[in-house]
């Protein structure tokens, strides 16, 4: 195999589509192994989200923001169609916001492949080294048992009597869900081996 052919083969084998295929396989295998059809599923969350934030009345208007959160994600109801999420974490916005955040979410979806949720997030911290408090109201889409998610939101923060408003768009990953689903996908094999 020539060097160019090897490079092409390696790119295909390690690219984003390969990672997406692995995640989809884990989702297809793990829930059936771990839960009866309508049993609730609890999935751990260690979420990292990043993306642009459009600040109204601030220059430059578009700046980088990130969230780092931990919590629990619950799928319940017939075919796991209802989604509940609770998270605690940290928010950084390059405009000068450093804040703790608390989020609760409720949504609906198709088993654990896609869920759409309303997810309000309370923020308490500092904006340019002054006390700040606020809230982000967002709609989130969670894919592949919450391994990947996208959030669009409106955030307002009050500091020193001044209200700042931001439109956010973040994309995130949840490594804990990937580890959990990998573990769950191994359970049937263990049970089968134990039965022997």
C-alpha cells in the first residue's frame, strides 16, 4: 500500500464518521442490554460545551464561551421518551463572565437517539470582577444517549445595575455517557458468559 493510499485509509478509519458510527453502535446495543423496554435509564453527565456568544451592545459582539458541567440524565416513560436532566457546573464567557451554573431540563424524544429539551440555567459569579447573577433560557438537542448535544439560548446577566444580553450557540460532548454506554454494551456478554 502506497503512502498516499495509507494516508487516505487512515483518515477514513479515524475520522468523525467512524466516531459517530461507534457512538451509534453503543446506543443500539447498550439500552437493550441494560434495561427492560420501559424501565427508566439514568446516564451520568460530564458535559463540556463550547461555541460563540453574540453579545448585544458589546464590542466585539461575538466572543467565545464554554460550559463545563456534571450531573445526571434520566430517560423515562414508554420507550424512554421523556427526558430529565440536572447539572451543576461552571460557565466562562470571554466577555468577562465567570460563574457557577445550575441547570434543570425537561424534554421529549425518541428513546435515547434524539431528545429536545427546554433547559433553563441559573448563573451566579462575576462579570469583570464584579458580582453578577443571571439566567440562560435555552433549547437543547441531545443525540445518541446524550453523548453529543447542541444548545441555542438567550442569556441575561445583571451586574452593578447593568443588564447584559447574549445569544448563545454551543456544541458539546458528554464523555461520561460514552463510558457508561460502553460499559452497558459489555453487560450481555458478561451475563452470557456467567450462564455458561
